C-alpha cells in the first residue's frame, strides 16, 4: 500500500490543530517546534509507508527507553550531543571566540556537589586494590599562556568496570568525583585510578536501537572535566586515553584529536616517592587553555537536568 496524504488540506489543518495553533494558551515556541516535528514525522510515515506494526513497535521502544531512563544514553549515540557542540563551535567562531581547549560532550553522568579541594585531591577510596594508580595533573592557562590562578576544575570518571558512582550503588559516595581549585600557578593534581571504557548493556533498549543501525555501543576510557574561572569561557570537555581500541571509534562521537592524551606508566621509585606512592603508576597530563570573555552567560555551564544540581 502506497498512500500519500501529507500535503492534503485535511492533514495540514489537522497538524495545526494538534499543535495548538487554534488555542490562545501555551507556548508559541513550543507550538512551532512541535508543529515542525510532527510535520516531519507525518511526512516520514508517508514517504516510507510506515505500517501500524512499525509505528507501535517504535512507541514500545520509546517506552522501554523511558522506563530504563536511557534517553540520555541514546542521545549521544545518535549524535545529538556532538551536533549541539558543532553548533556552539560555529557560534563561537562567528562571534570571534576562537582559541582554547576544544569542548566536547558532557554526557549524562555528572553529579553535583563533589568534595572540593585546593590544588590536589585523591579521587578514589582505595577499595579497588587491583586498579592501576593514575596521577592526573595539568595547568590551566589562558590563550596567551598565562596561568589562571584558582581555576575550578571538576573531574569525574568511571571505575575499572566502566561504572560511575551515584548511578552504581556499589560505589562509595562521590567515588572518582572531585572539584579541585587550581593553585596560584593554575596547576591541579589528582590521585585516582585508570578508568575503563564501557559499553551499553547488550540487552538494553539503547543497544537495540544501535543494533538496527549496525553499530556498537562502546566508549573508550575517558575522563570528564568542567573547567571555569571568572573572566573566562566555561569549558565542558573530556579526554580519551590513547591506545584504547575505541579511542577513534567512540559510539558517542566525543573524540577530538586534541583531546587524545597519552597515559605514561612510570616505574621509577623516586618519581613515585615524590607523589607519596609506593609503586609504579600511570601519569596523565592534561593542560587546559581557557578563552577570555566578558559575557557572564558564557562563564557558566549551560543549564540542563543534572543529578543533585538542584539539591
């Protein structure tokens, strides 16, 4: 059956009614956006001759994603997060806000309220005795190479199983999450453990969607950052550890060449002793450049739902 009814007056009038154009209340912007969205979906149903079985199968899949709270997981997998970053990059370029460490996606796993420290913090609780010790360090500078004293460096990452505290109830509170205020030279350091990458659960609604596209749901080992300072543009970014098999094949499209960082294993006892460590460790150095801005709205992260942010 091939039926084309989208362009008929009846359907066009129906779309306006469904979108609330004949109603005085509500949000005009919401009406316009929903009208466009519904129009595109209605036309898609026409163009691809979508059957009732296919339509209700899609509704069932959406229900499953909602039940498992996986829309935030699927969104980066379908490129929405990266597309928003591309738009913000283009807006920065248009406004002349060039330079600085590049942004990349935030992801859905930030938790507000992590413990704060000055200059240095230990992020792990010592419970994973088999994990490789990671010494994460760097300097926050402006685009002219000047240190940014007191820059706020928020860091979060997964454990060796690819799980995040708060969302994984087996981990201690704020495990592998810290906020570090850089020292007078803009330097920060953290002792932690090398994180693992992770994959969408194979039987999850997100992976079921990716399976339809012939795609995997794997992410490389990575570390998330929010970095901010007065007078500077807020930076949301993450680094991927070089050598991971998915570094350049990230299902969430977060990899940027400038954000692939080497993890260097050091076995020198003197180097370990300098950091208060007793054995070999892996050092990860991530220096950051912040672009200057006087615009207050650019100095803070954009608003979106985040765990415990309103608490």
